[in-house]
């Protein structure tokens, strides 16, 4: 049962982050942009951790 | 009435969530090789994933919406559901009980009861637990359908069918791992969806100082001392002096000891998450790691309710809670906040977090149900000794049946306006005595099988007698109590009555188990009880492990932190 949950988690949050940033920019809502950036960074962090674990041969 | 209208961006976020949920199931399907993978995640998950699953299984949307509602109605006292009672119980199960659950190689909580006592105790627990999980799952479905119907105008029946189908597909594909992974996703979605809500709410109410000042007005307006909405313990000397109507004895014994320990230490729904861990050390750390976010969650789910009632009472920023029979409709606190504060995009994120919570709640119950049904009922009483593939097939069939029964329970729930009260009562009837059975069974080798079985039954009868002879003030005899004819005591609130029902159930079970055990002969030798009873089991070795990775020291640090939180909000 080896699938690193950080991979789908990261991809999902990065995608949602992009949607929020684009929506915030088009509607000029700063709170949506900030939230999108926060969510997107969290997604990228998860992807980085998954990539690093794969490099070390350790899967969570 | 609160109504939300979604933009294409909101729908896109919902679609992304559903795509990933189903995608995870598809990927896990290819890695699933037998019943152990399906029911137990192959005991292969790391502690942090199990910990988030452990807390996520308890963090259904009813919990999220209910705690926000309670935050508005009762204030900071609602944090008792998160702090000392829950955290102490989680540390206790990690430090003391997990070595028996995990070390005995039992595949479920009822199976531990079989190893420790006998088949009838296991069957009694398995049957009551299976019924409870179906009702819990059904109520979760009903609440989701009702909420989406009310605030978005979506068709109730379609919502039930669609969400039931998604949960069914991802459990059929990936089993317990799929459910746990979705609980992890749900956890982070709630954090991402509710943090901006708290932030925007605090700005609107004038920051922390503004919130405190406005809650003083709320307290005085409702006839309490001005700190009643901000303190957790200060007004518990007299039930009439706090909005929950509870005194400290009922709070510490009922919620703090019996209900919290009964739930976190014996309910297979949560314990199953820790039993999926990759080794004993990870299993023991699971509940303790889960206690860390548990401590912080009042800031995400209770605080919004307190902000809402402060804004509502002070008529600030145009925010108001919807009314129901002349009173604020507290159950609509979260939807009202989402509608007021969240613009397009963020609204989709908040709504996705709520839907994810509802679906995780259902999935958690259904995975616990299919395991207990397959291992503790089918394999034991219907067809023992069949192949692994057969039990995997039966597990999948039980998943389909569990979802179908949950949908049935959702329609059943729709016919009653107080089904949630009934379910809470069932928890007090089932979990409270069970905790006494476990406490004696795990820590006193003299506890006999007859003692455990009759103790459980008498504990349940004790709960029924207490409930039947007491009543909350202003309630009429019936489903809320007093159905035995005479009302011997009236409680200021239903919550107080529930806490004391749990206390009586626990005391009855503890006393009966003790007496019957002393009056009957042991049927298991010390050798047979090795690994199942504290005094007969070798402690897991911890030499060479860093202090923060040791369950006892990690648990101690968590307890200190929660005590500090209690002192700050005393």
C-alpha cells in the first residue's frame, strides 16, 4: 500500500492555490489572493517533501 | 435563511477535490493485494498519517458545524470537548492501551475483547458498534444533504446519492488506506478553509480585544457574569452561573473521564487509525501526535462561533445570525459566516472543506463497519476458515451494504428532529460502560469473562435507568428522559443529563464487573493473558529513542501544554 499521500495532497493544494490566485486577481480580492498563495505554497511544500522522500527511497 | 451562490471558480475547486479523491482510490486499487491491505492498510502507514486520520475521523462536518454553533451558544466552555478530557484520553490510549491493541495483533477492538475475555463479549460489542456506525454514517449523510439543500438549493436525494456513490467508490477501491488518506486531505482543507474565516472575523470584530469586549456584552445580556463567554472553568462552581448549565463534577467525571476516555480509548472508529500504523512505536505515537492539532482546533472551529455571536449581538458590519423561533439559529453559524465573509473562490474552498468533512465522517464509519462485520461477525459466526479472497469480497460487499444502510438511516433521520440527541444518548449507553470493561480488563488480571459480559449489560441497564428517571428542565417525559414514570431529578441542560448518564453507566459497569469477577472463576491463565493485561506484559523498549519520540515524554509535554491553555482561559 505504498502511495506517498504528500504527492496527491501537494498537487491538489497547488491546483486550488492557482485557482484562488487567478480568481483573486480577476475579482481584485486581496484576501483570495493571499489565501491562494498560502494554499499554493503548502501544496508545493508537500510536493517537495514527497520528491525528497522518493530520492531517499523512503515513501510515506 | 442563509443562501450561498457559487461561481465557476467555486465549482472548479469542488471538482478538483472530487477528482483527487477518486484518483487516490484508483491508484490505491492497483496496490491492494489482500484483506489485510483493505481492512488494516497492511499496517504500513507512518505515524503522522495515522495521527491526522485519527483526528480526521472525529472531525466530521457535524462536529465542525456543531462546535461553531456551541461556540456561539456556550462560548469558550465548548473547548472542554477539545482540551483536557480529549487530550488526556488520547495520551492515555497512546501510552497505556495501544501496546495491547497493537501488540495483541487483534484486528479490531471487539477482537481484543475476544482475546481478553470471550466470544460473547466480542459479539455484544461488535453488534452494538455496527449499529452505531450505520446510524452515525446515516446522520452524517442526512446532515450533508439537508445543508446543501438549504444553502444551495441542491436536490436532497441527489446529494445523498452522489456523495454516497463517491464514498462507496473510493472505499471499494482503496479500503481503509483510501479513507485515511481522505481524512488527511480533509484535515488540511479545514485548516485552509477556516483560517481565513477566523482572520476576517477577528478583523471585523475589532481584533482579540474587541472580541473580549463584545462577548462581555453577550454574557451580561444573557444574565451571566461578564466573563462567562470567555472562561472555561471560572463559572463551573454553580450550574446556573454558566451558559452550559454544568458544574465541575459533572464536567470532569462525565465528559472529562467517562465519555472522553470511553470514546478515544475504546471506539474502533478512531482506534482503527492507530492500528493501521507501520509499527508499535508509530501506533503509540499516533493518538499523542493527534492531540497536538486537537488542542489547537478550538481556534478554528469554536472561535468562529464566538466571533459570530459577538458580531450578531453588537450588530457590527451588517452580520447577523438567521433567526429560528425568535432565537439565533446557531446551527447556521458556519454557513452564515461563509456567506458573509467569503468572496468567490474562498467560498468554494470553505464549502469543499465542509463536504470533505461530511464524506470523511461517512467513510470513517463505513470502514469501521466493514471491518467489524467481516472479522467479528461474518468470519466468526457465518463462515470461519474461508480464503483471504473470500473475506476481501465480503468486506467489499459489506461496504456496499453499509453505504446502502447509511442512506436508509439518513431517510430515517429525516423523520425525526431529535435523532442526534438519541445518538448522543446511545454513545453514553455504549461507550461509557465499555470503558469500565477495558479499564478493568487491561489493568486487573482477575477480571473474568463473566464479569466483563454481565458488567457491560448492567452498565447499559444503569444508563437506561438513570435516563428514565431524570429529565432536563423544560423537557417533557419521553425521548429526553423521564420515561420510567417518576422523575427523580431535573438537570439544567441535556448535556448535564448526558454526562451524568455516562457516569452512572460507567459506575454500574465497573461495580458489576468487579463483583461478578470476584464471584466467578478465571477462565484464562496468566500465560494466556500475556500481551493483553498490563501487569503481565513487557513494556516496549525505548532505549536509544529521543525523548520527543517516546510516548510517555511526548504525552507529558502535550499534557503540560493543554494545562497551560486551561489556565490561560480559566
